[in-house]
C-alpha cells in the first residue's frame, strides 16, 4: 500500500494534469465515492496503488472537472 493524504493526491493530480487541483476537490470526490480511501485513526488516506485511484489520476473526465468546478474554496 502506498498511502497518501488528500493534499498529496491533489498535488499529484495537479502535477500530472498541469492544472490546479485542490484538496477540497479530492475530499469531495472521496465523499462522493469516486476515490476509495482507508481510515487510519480519524484520517482518510488514499492508496496510490489502487487501480481506481490510478484511473482517477489519469482520467481527465467530467467527474474530476465537475469536482473542480463545484469546489467553493476559492
């Protein structure tokens, strides 16, 4: 298992796509069930080795774009 925080995942997505991506958008995707997570104590962590997570990072589909657009942290 290669566990990272939502903040680290947002940075990975941003570096992969070249576009800004926030940890709030990652949390939203986790809460909507788009990104699987594991709990360690009270922290939600994402396994980078999970094929669903890898697909989410690679796939610049509408779901990820919608998560970015609905992010109200700006």
